[in-house]
C-alpha cells in the first residue's frame, strides 16, 4: 500500500510541475505583453500631444519636419474625404431634383386640367387685368429736384 501511495505522489508531482511551469510561463508572457502595451500607449500619447502642438520645444528639426509631413498627409486625406462627401451629397440632391421635377410635372398636368375647366370665366378677368396694367403705365415718372412751384409742365 505504501508503495502505491509513493507512486501516486510521484505521478501527481510530475503532473503538477508542468502545470505550474505553464502557468508561470503564461504569467510571464502576460506581464511582458502588458509592459509592451503600456510602452505603445505612452508612445501614442506622446505622438498625439505632438500632433496637437504640445511639447514641441523639445523636438529636433527632423522630428518637426516629420510631424509637418504627417499633418499634411492627414489634411490631404481629410480634404479628399470631404470632397467625396460633397460629391455624394450633390448626387443625392440631383436625384431629389429629378424626383421633384417629375412630381412638379404631374401637378402641372393636374392643375392644367383644372385651369382649362375654369378658363371661360378666367379669360375675362385676365383682359381686365391687362387694361388696368396699361393704365398704370400712364403715370408720370419724371424726376424733378426742387420746390413744387418751380415745376414747369412740358
């Protein structure tokens, strides 16, 4: 019985050590990965601050030129995207214009049908309006500067 217990202990001891070693290796890998991510995060924060114009007094001329080129590339990308958005908006508005023009044509046809039904009484009022407009054009529109007494009728 004692011999069986010893074999069991040896067997479980051998089994536990590899699990512990794997756990230790995994822990070490995770610590290394966390340190690497922290370093990347610090670099990104520094880069962000530089792009925002903060802390540039410690940069060399070469770094400043590199930042300038990066900003120029970013601006050109943004402008290209803005132009693309404007083009898409223009296309959508042109489509909307076509739809509204079609609706307008339909409404004109409907209104034209209504107008033709009302035309006999509408013609008389149209002629009356044109004679009123011609009477209004007979008004004197000459400009005269001075007191009203000095006005001489020609």
